[in-house]
C-alpha cells in the first residue's frame, strides 16, 4: 500500500515541471493576445522614448514582459546563494521577494500615471462606498483587483508576520490608501476613490487565498530553524 501511495503522489520535481509549463503556456497566450498593441509601442520603448512607451498602458505591459527573464534570473541567483548558505525555503523566499516587486511595481506605475490635465485639474475625492463601482466597469474592476494581487500572494510567503487573511487585508488596504493619497496630493488628474481601496484590498485577499497552501505551512512551522546551543555539563 505504501508503494502504491508513493506512485500515486506526484514527486516535487514533476510538480515543478508542470507548474513551469503552465506558466510558460500562460505567458505565451498573453503575448499572443497582446501582440498587436505591444508591437505598436515596441519601437518607442526600444528607442528609450518616454512619450508613447512609459506613459502608456501598452508600453508598461511590454516593459513588464521584457524584464520578466531578468527577474527570473535574479530569483535564481538569490535562491542559489541562499541554498549554498543552508537557508531553508530558499526558492520560496527568493521567488516571493522578486514576485512582490515585479508584480506590483507596474501596477503602481499605471495607477500613478497622470491624466490629461495634471497639476491643473482640481483633486477629486470620492468617499462614498460602492458609488464608483458602476463607473469602473468590468475591466476597471479586474485591473483594480490586480494592483496588489502579487503583494497579497507573495508577502505572506516571505514574511511569517503577514501570514493571515486579516493582515493581508490590512496590507492591501494600507498600500491602497497611500496610493490614493498620492494621487490626490500630487494632483495627477485622477479620482481618489474609497472604492479603489476596497477593490484593491479584496484583490490582495483573494491572491492570499490562492497562495494559502504555501504560507500556511510556513506560518505553522517552528519559529526558528537555527540550531539550538548544546548544553555541556560543567566540570
């Protein structure tokens, strides 16, 4: 029975290969779907021009995809160094650190991208909950759900202190409040809405639920894996 059970359970290496294949397939599908808009901004981005690249949605998406291989390389280098030093969960920690940065910075860039009249239009603040959800539309709601999704997915995997849904909710809401405040203070001609905070925090919690199987194990592990000192008898 033990032999049959071991055969039925997929080994860790096979699981990693399957996940890597799914990730490659998903990336290829995204590139195929976005190939037209991305190719329009590619010449400007490759030439290093700000207008038409870094100030557009297509340009930011393109640069996010271009920097994905270097991000994977950085995660591999961090994991290799940690494994050589004997650090437990080296791959998980490294992927979580790189994933938090690479998956969050592009969305922050998009949310802080100025509108048509930055510095001229007055700051617009909407503090009535659920009033702006209709104006967002399905695409806007999905985009707001993804703003801090990477943070909610990877942060509890990296920091045991964040390994609970209420803390992930507080993290997403706090970061969203900072972004909305920055939009208003900098007068970026964008609406600072409480609905954005609610949807952003919800996206972080949903992403945290998706990664719960990994950070829950880390939260239930012993507080320290460091070797304990051995007491030697005196005399």
